[in-house]
């Protein structure tokens, strides 16, 4: 699927934004509502009202999630469309082509492929390293002292 020049520019800007907020992006990308909105906007551009109707996410909540996703680079605003009730509404599309999550050894690794073919890898270490010289019982004793 070929993307338009306007969409390409929006995706490049979203990637720049995502690079700034890598840590928050890693946490947000695996939320169920975020995944649902990414799936809904994967094939075509949608307004927030359309996203809400398709995903059954309440409209006010949907606006908040779309705003957050846009600020993290997961969605790109690619234009405006006239509506019958509010004048103009922003159209959004996901910036992601695909992503995968690998969980092993206490590390979450997320590999993202953007719609323009660029890739990004995010790693989040969720386990604290315990020093090899101490055992859990010794750590408890040290804390108690």
C-alpha cells in the first residue's frame, strides 16, 4: 500500500516524536484501547467520532486516548474533513505498520516497523538486578538493620 506524500511527512514527524518519548511509548503501546485504535486506523483514516463508533470506546475517553497517542507518535493527524454537526474534524491514521513484543529474562523488547518502512527497537528491563554476592535472606537482614 502506497502512502501519500502528506502522510509520509506526518509519519516522519510522528517517528521524531516517538524517539523523544521512547519510555512512555513502550508502556503505552501494549494497552488494550491503544491496540484497538491502532487496529481501527490501520486501513484508513478516521475521525475520533468514527474511531469511537468502531471500537465502542466512549467518545470522551476516545478523545483523550487519541490525543495521547498523537503526542507519542502512534497516530498522525493527516488532515481535516467536513462534518455535518461540528464543521471540521481531524482525520487520524496509525503510524505503525506492525510491531512485535518479546518477553524473556525479565526484559520486554518491542520491535516497531513504521508505515514508511523505518524500524525502532524499544527495550524495557522490568527486573531489578540482584547482586550475585547477596542472597534474598541477606538483603532482608540488611534492610532490617
